[in-house]
């Protein structure tokens, strides 16, 4: 079975990223596309699983998470559910902030835990005043039309 690949421009259009974001994330090693040196210049191609990962990054950043937290969360998702990210059949998780008291002013030091989504637990955490961010891979990756 042959994989389908997308150019940077196509990946940006499909996921809502900017070309600069793609370049930055590639330079930082967040999303690693296929880079071909064949022909003149370099050609950069993104796989379907790369597109799903890009969509997750866009979503996490749109929730107000900083780059480091979003990157760390994507890495945790890869560990917990790599197959779902590749197959676009993701599970549902939630990101819960730990130690909310002292680090509200310093967003860079905020720590989050990625756990499987549980509606009752989410409600309890919200009632305790803790932020809960849904990370529903099936919904996020479902928006990527490829």
C-alpha cells in the first residue's frame, strides 16, 4: 500500500498551520516530515500521520497552551496512542493542570497531566477549579480531510 504525501503548502492548507509554523516545528524536531534531496533543492513532504500531529499542535496552541506544553503533550500522545494518531481513530484524553496555585503567573512552568477522558472525573476537577482541556483525537484528527 502506497502512502500519500503532501507538500508543505498542502499541509498548511489542510491543517490551518502557517508555512512558518511548519518550518519552525520542523527545525525544533516537533514534526519530522520526509525530506528528499533528489533533484534540485530539497523537497519536504508530510504524511497523513504528520498531518494529524500538526492538527493536534494547532488545537493545543489554540487552547492557549504555550509551545513547550503543546510539544510535551504531543510527545505524550505519541507514547500513549501512536497507532490512533496514525490511523485517525484517536481516543479521548484530557489535559489537567497540576499545582495550579503558585504558577498561574508563570505559564512556562505550568505542569499538565494527560489522562484518559472520564466525564465524571472532568466534572469533579472543574468543580475543584482545576482547568481541564479535552484532547479528543477522534474529533481533532477528524477535521483533517485527506
